């Protein structure tokens, strides 16, 4: 029986997406997304906010259409769907840090930063065909790179 482990996140992009070319023709578009949880403290009545940052990656093949980079700008409100995972690493001070990451399979631009989308724009909902069709190939290449690093 097939299983699904997928997360949907709505939040604001924290900084413009960056493009990183990996080995074996794999390209990673990386960007952080902030999710804010707001609540009222029952004891004090004070409004509180907790921000959780999620580091997101859209995987592409080298030479694929990178037009989505035009929309992945700081301040843009996005709805993204993908496979979550946690990654731990050792910091310089020898403490262990864990971050939440999301391999993005679908992007929906809800409110662009500093502008608006045209009616004919195809990024109102952006289904990442490269991710859906080539995720296993990209995952294998990424696993090989991680093995070389660790």
C-alpha cells in the first residue's frame, strides 16, 4: 500500500530564492519561508507570535525553465506543498542544530512582493513537472552528493 507524507505551508518568503547548480545536472532553487502562529496568552492577555522558518528547495534539471525565480522574492506570500524532512548539523561551537526543510512539489503564489500577477500568468498555481517526473533521479543524485560529503 502506498503512503503519502506531504505538508502544505502558507507563509512569506524571507529572502530572494537562490539557484545552486549541483553535480549530474541537478539545480536547486532554495528559499526560506516564515510561518507565523499568533495567539493570545491566557494568563496575561498579551498577543504572542511564534515564527517558524522552513528552508524550501525546488529541484530542477539543468536547462529547465527557471521562470519561477522571478516570483520567489522576499515578502511574497506563497502556498507550497512538498515532502518535509529535518536535517541536523554540527555548528562551529559543537552544538547540534536542526532545521526543517521541504522538498517542494507545488507552488502557488498568493500575493507577490511589490506587484501583481497578470491574468495569463501561469504561476497562480505552479505544479513542478520536473519535480513530479524526475524526483527519483534528483533524489538519487542528491543522495550520492551527500554520501560524498559525509
